[in-house]
């Protein structure tokens, strides 16, 4: 018997990487605003690196914990591949956001 997964849960698994990227983006740019008011640009760099590493690890861990294709069904295989592709795009977006944060001077 194939266990049926709740569609909302499957959707959240599919977009988890994108949600992590959005949270990373908000943390990086909101922290720059707050820390620049406190005159702490070096703390922003450390926070940026830590947030980037944590975000990438979260996306990779979630991607590795994806269930196998839903009972061998073709639609399940499609969802699994689409989720992996979205996770890869999320990691790429996280790296690009971190690169911009590292290359551009903080507190200008």
C-alpha cells in the first residue's frame, strides 16, 4: 500500500530551498542595516558567512532527506527531480547573495 502524503507537505518540501534562500536574503540585508547603525561592519561579515553556511547546509540536508519517488510513480519521480532542481537553484541564489554581501563594502 502506497502512503499518500498531504499535498501541502509535499509542496512545502518542494519549495523548502527557496524558503531558506528568502530567509537568508532577509537576514543578510536586514542585519547590514541594523549592524551599520551600531557601527559593526565586521560583525556583519561574520554573520553573513555563518548564515550562508547554515543556509547551504539546511538545503543540502533537506535535499538528501527527500523520500524516494512516490512508490515508483512517474509523477513522484517528477516531483523529486523538480525539488532537487529547486534546491540547486536555491543554493546558487544563496551563493550569489553571499558573494554580493562579501564584495560590496558594508555600511556605505
